[in-house]
C-alpha cells in the first residue's frame, strides 16, 4: 500500500480524540464561566434596580410628609410622624398627594409605614387616616435580603435623634417634622447602604391645623 493511500493508525486516532476532548472540556469550562458571570451580573443589576425603586418610593413619600396626626385602631392619638427602633414598623407617617383618579370619596392624605420583616423591607398603607379596629393595611415588599434597618431623625437644633417625636422636658411632644431622616440598610452580600431624605417644613401657622381632631 502506498503512503498516499494509507489511513490513520489507531494511535493517531486516539491522540486526535484526546486532543478534541481536551479542547471541548476547555471550551465548556470557559462557556460555563461566562454564563455564571452573566447570571451574577444580571442578579446584581436586578438587586440594584430593586434598591433604586425602593429608595425612590420612600423618598417620594417623605417629600410629601404632612403634619396630620391620626387616631389608631384603639382610638389613641398618633403623631404625624412616628419613628421607633424596635418592632416591625419602624417608621409611620402621614403623606399628602395620594392620587385619586377614580374620584372616590376619600382624602388625598394617606397613612404609610415602613419596616422590616423576615429580611424584607415592607411598606404598609391604610385606606383611611383615623382607623377603626377592622382597618387593615395593604402590605407590599420593596426589597429582599435586608438584614438590618436603622433610622435617625435630624431635629431643629441639627442634632440626630434615635426616636421621633422627641420628648420635651415636661413630657410633651411638639407637632413638628424632622428636618431629615437618615436610613441605613444592611443588605445581604452588598454591605451597608446609607441614604438621607429631606422633609418638607410647613409654615409655623399651619402646625396646629394639621393635627388630628380630638
């Protein structure tokens, strides 16, 4: 048999198959790495978008904060804005500008709250201001993977307070809003996020007229 007609030997075939398998393994590993990186980037992008939407909603609510206090489901008076460091609902306040496109018989003021539950940043909203015992809020999850939520309140003396409203020396509280609210979120896998929200300051003559009726 001439050299031109001679085929591959078994050894040559085995070497060729081994080289092909090695190249295929390397290509598969590279493709898997690219897909994993793409998935990670997509998850990070989705988490960032979710965080931006949550901060946008919170900022929109706080920039429309109102001095209207309420009566809760037990008939007790609650200040226009209340901030606690414990419990699920850490921040609760009245906001203006609640759109009413259906022209329903309701106020444009709305009571909302923010808090932490099962590592989720939640927003509660009530259909009425002065609640009855059967008044149930609407609950929406804004952000997941939240391990910690801390709030601080800037008073008129430019000092940060851990709670709101601040108590006076006689134990009374004034119907005022903080100048700003600092929110710190501990996010799983992303570290700490800090955001400061400025609040509107109505004229002094409007303070009492926005308080809840006795």
